[in-house]
C-alpha cells in the first residue's frame, strides 16, 4: 500500500551491489501522537550512507534499506500532541529519529547517547518496523527529532547541516572553540569544510591540516588562517604545542602517525574524531599522551539544543554549505554514492533534490 502505510523509496537490496538502487515501497512505523510526517524535498548524501550500504561498518544491515539522514521537507501531518510544528512548516531531521526520552542521558540533553536511540535509517522500532531514510517520498519522525528550518537558509544548502554540520558543531561547542582558541581541522571534505565554517564562526583561529596541497585555496576561502600539508616531511615541527583542539574529520586515520598530530596540541589539548574509518586506529601507547597530557576522543552527532543553535548561527551569519545538487532517481543515487566512495571531486557535499518531479506533490 502507498503512503501513509509506506514510503516510496530508492533502496539498496544487496550490499554486493551497494550502488544499485531500486524504487519500491517500504513500510513506515505506525503513526503516533508525537509523530510528524514529512514530504521530503531534499536529502543530503552522507559518507555514513556509503559506509552503511557497502558493509564497511558491518555487513549485518536490514535489507531492503533506504538511507539518507539529512532530510528537509514539508510537514504534511502532525500528531495530536505535537506542540511546536504545524502542517506546512519546513522542517528537517538528522541522523537520529528516536530515543526513550526518559533515561538520565535524555534528561540531561544527551539524547544522542541514549541507550535506546533509534537511527534515522536501518534501526528497529519497538514494533519491529525498520526505520527508513530520506532517499524517499516521506519520512515519519518524532517531534523531538524534527527541527524547523530558519527561513534564511536554502533547503539544499541546509540539508547537509543536519548530520555533517551537527557532527562537527557539537564537539567544537563542547570543547570550547571560540575567541582565543586555536583549532586545527584535519581533512577538508564533507565534514571538514563544516569544521572550518563553524570554528571560524565561533571565533576561533582556524587552521586546516590536509594531505592534499590542492585544497589550500578552498581552505582559505572557507575562513582558515593557514593551510598545513601533512604529507610534507616534519610538517608538525613548526606547530608544537600550538592547538587547543584538533578536530579530525578524516576517515583514513588508520594511516596516520598519531604522534605527529599529538605533538601539535597544547598541554591537555584534545584530538577529537568525527570521521569514522572502516579500519581500526593505528597502535598507540599510553606513553604517547604523556608529553603534553593530551586526550583522544570521539562523539556521536549532537543534541537538540546544539542543532537549534547551529541552525540559528548559520542563519544569523549567512553560513553556506558547499553543495552540489543531484536529481533523485536510481541513476542519481548511484552517481552520488559512487562519487562519495571514490572521493570523485566532491566539493564538499551532495544534496539530492527534484523530489516533486519523481514523487509528485505530496500535500
């Protein structure tokens, strides 16, 4: 049956043919009083989508699966207990679509670490229905994980902020990026370009560390003070004890000499990972942290207050993602995920658009 029982989706049915998308109906969870139905207008293409459908993060994924968790569209149905969103509002959802909202983490605005968190796609609801993402006609979301999109933000540009944007904004806020701080962003890609945008907007002195010398001009245009080429011999020596925070947005950390990066941190500085590689980190010793008492860590997306603050900051400072749009279709989805996988001249995010042309008006 069509919507409201199902969503018309572009799905992957075999991870061995991970870029072959098929259009078919997949079930939506039962509509409940706190739910909102969104007619999708745009969906960002995240590296997480590619890691998932290729089996890079584990081959045990539910199939058929519709990925996509940077979703913006129009609210077309709202539950009886929804407070802040009405039919017709432009809204978005990110990488999380559910949580119990009753545990200690949720009560402390740490719902992104809820033990009963539900991912926007590929996760089971209590009734057994599998969540399905935004390469589709409709998404059904709990109001807590649905956000009004500020009027000043363009839909295609705002969509990638809902995962990649939040994933970089949250740790920068929590680690104190701002005036008087020096932040180095490692990897100038889909995540990294947001890291530079947010760090600069928050007032920190921002640097980019990259193995690709040809990204220098882009880094400076985004707001970086300096561009550091990490494939140069002894690249780290001029920057010893320089940075308060290193935000690692690369997914090739398994190839890093981490001691070089650690050496550029101030005493008690942070090497924080938001790029998640398929392979394990290189071997490190406890002693590697001793020369400056530095820390290594990682984070998972961000919370609701951070999402709202990030979107408001983007609107206030007219911050724009660097985005290429691709019309949604079997061919379009294939092109997008293959180019992300191959790092094929992606500067720096893709957003799938043209949903009305495929699915029609969905008021």
